């Protein structure tokens, strides 16, 4: 089976997508297998942006906000990790 090409992003970009500021939290998510990563070199770690999106979608809460128009809009808010 051929390996799937990973759309690799840096740790800083992954932290921005996840809205976290702690490298330790990012490492915990990696260690738990919550997000996919590759390590082409000892000091380089690339994160799979698709798996981060999937992680966020699994941990999203939907809230209903009523705007000025009186219509409800759905806002997706990721839960805290």
C-alpha cells in the first residue's frame, strides 16, 4: 500500500490552527496519537493539517447565537484540550 502524502505544517502553524500556546500541549496531542505527524529529521517535526482539522471537528461544540437580524447562526467553537 503506498504511503499517503502528508500536508506538513510547522509546529507554530499547528499551534495556531489548534489555538494553543503551549508546545507541551502540542507534544501531548502528538504522543496520544490525536494528530498525525512526520519527523523527516531529528529536529524537524511536521504536522498533518488534515488530521488537525479532523481533531477539531471531533471536539467542536455548536452554539446558537441570535444576531441583530433575529436569525440564529451557528458558531463552531473548539473545546479546550
